């Protein structure tokens, strides 16, 4: 065979593989579509919900920014036909839960079914997120519920007095230092903060009513939505979840809802990146992490 | 000899081609080929890991991949030069034959079959026969090793047995150094009381 033709064929093959490889790297759904598989995307939500990434140097947290990004990826990828949200979270900041919930609602609008699989704990903010899915599968002993909002602050005035510390505050308005740990909270401030918590709680109830429409009686919901927790089995009787089962039952449910008949590929969409966990941990904001004065939590 | 002739020769008629390379020492084309194979393999390996979500987690994202790739290029050139220099030095010590620059060029071209392994593995993975891809990739690596021994033989004008021995000496030395270190460490650990 002609030398040029042989080398040309080899180079042609290499170029073809190179193009396919670049396409797969830039657009992940090409990988599965090239193999002809439908994908059930798994999004794992583990730990306390917040807006900060977990790393080797910070405590475990379910970072809402990364989770939202993953949900958007699931929406964009044409090979992802259904999504299972695997939740093992006791809740966290109200905003984190709300943001993830909103993104899940957008995902469902694309026509892709979203099924929640509850792990050990799926309470409070975790349950808020679950309410943004089409179907909820819990294990019999899963701890769920805890529908409510909470805000905490500590009064350290006595300690400061003992240490001889006196905080000097310069504020632009009467309530700018609301929730300060250096003094007793005033009745007016208590009223303001309670209103914030009550409003937040009302939003939580609205989310549950919307998410569990036709599955739970709104009147009954208000009776049980006092922050108490339930087992998965009790939650099923109350209509807070749809069925009992494990992770694979949830995947099967997602496949059925998406109409997937052939063997699907299960892919964890937010696999923790090894390098990210190291590199993000060295970010200045992670190193200088401080607890907010007060946070509204679900 | 043109670049196409050289590439063809390395794949299908390696001995005279390596003799020519050891004699003429076309360093720049050699380094170009070495770099091209390296970059191409980085791209294909990225595609391979993207196909496997289980190992994708260990691959750096975005710009970090390029930082690692650039570091990899620098390191691999350093290792290439070190290998050529060391093998040539050992050739001089044991057989009084040295040709470091000729050997460097031959080793650069000897990586050419290595460009076939990852794409074959990639193609096989796409076709659902990844086991065949692994075998083909392994064959490409063996092919490359054979070419490296031939490079040594032709560049230093040795017998095949001498070239093989010279080729494995650095590995053996490294193994014995490691063994020595392990022995020293074990000896320095005090025995458990009682």
C-alpha cells in the first residue's frame, strides 16, 4: 500500500477519534448518546444545606450553588431522561433549600420526571427540596418532616461582662445590630425576628401544599407542621411521601415515569471532584469562614 | 527522508529508520513528534475519562487540566532527556558506546505507536468492547517498548541482548534502591517491647 495513503488513513482515524473525544469532553451527553443509553441522573444532596462548598478544610455541607449547577446540567443534557434526588440532609439555610427547590421546579418543567429518594434523614430544608419533586420514596426508618423555620442567636453579655469586653456599636438605624450577641434582645426586636420566622414558615407551608397537592390535606398539614419529625412509614400514612422503598426503587420509579423501557445507565451527576475538594478548600473565603450572626434555617 | 517516510518507517520498517535517525539526529522533528503524541493522548484520555463517570471525579476540571498538561509536558521532556542521557552513559560505562543525542531522537520517534493505543481503546469503548480496547492499548505499549529497545540497539550499535540488559538496568537499579531504603527503614524502627 502507498505510504502516504497508509499514513493518511492512520491520521484520519486519529483525527476522527480526537474530534469525538473533544465533543464528549465539551458536551457530556454525547458519551451516552454515542452508546445509545438513556441516563437516569442521580443528584446527591448530603449534609447540611448551605451556600459553601465542602472541602478538606471545612465542614461537610451540601453546597446549593453546585447542586443548582448540576440540576441545570441535568436539564440541558438530552441523554438524561429522569433525575433522582438522593437526599441525606437534616436541612440548613432557608435560602439554600429554596434555591435548589426553584431549580428543581424548572427541571420538571422541561418534562423530565424528578424522584426523591430519602436516605437516613430528609428533614426540614431537605423535605422542602423533596417537595419540589414529582414523587417521594422514603425508607421505613428515614427521619423526615421537621416542617418549620428557626433562627437562633446567643446572648453572651454575661460572658463579655466577666471578660471585661464591651462592644462599641455605631449604627445607622435602630435595628441595624438586631440579634447582637453583646446584649439582651429587646421585645420589639423579638417581634421583628419572630415575624421573619413566621413569614418563612408560611412559605414552607406553601411549598409543601404545592408539592403535595392532592396527596395531603392542608388542614391536617398545619396540625403536623410544628417542627416534629416522623419515620418514613408514618410520613407515608400522612401523605408526606408517596411510597416506601430504597434507592433502587426510586431509580425504577424514575425510569417508569420517564417511559424508559431499555436498560438505562445510572450516572451520579455531582460526583465529588477530588481536585476541587483540595483546591476549593484553600480558597480565602473557606479559610476565613465565620459563622453569620444569625441565619434563618429550615 | 521526509517526516511521512520516517513515521511510516518507524511503524513498518523500524530498524533502518532508527539507524537513519541515530545517524542524522533530526532533533526538532523528533521533539515535535514527541510533543504531538503527548498532546493527542491527553485529549483522547480526557474523552476516555468522560466516558467513565466513576473515574471522572479524579480528573481536574476546566483550566486545571491544562495546568496539569503543561506540567506533564515539561516533566515528560525532562524524563525523556534524562532517560537518553542515562542510557547513553550506561552504554559508555558497560560497552564503551555512547550516542546521547542520537538516542534522544530515536526515543522521540519510538513513542509513535503510543498514539494508536488510546484512540483504539476509545473507539472500542464507544463500540461497547472496551476489553478489546484495553488489549490493543497494551499491545501499543509493548510495541513502543520494543521500539525503545531497538532505539537503544541502533543508536549505540549494540547486540539485542546487550540493549535489553541496558534497557532494564535503570529499572533494576531503582528497584534495588527502593529495596535498600525499605530495608533501612525497617532496621531503624525499634522493636516492639515485650
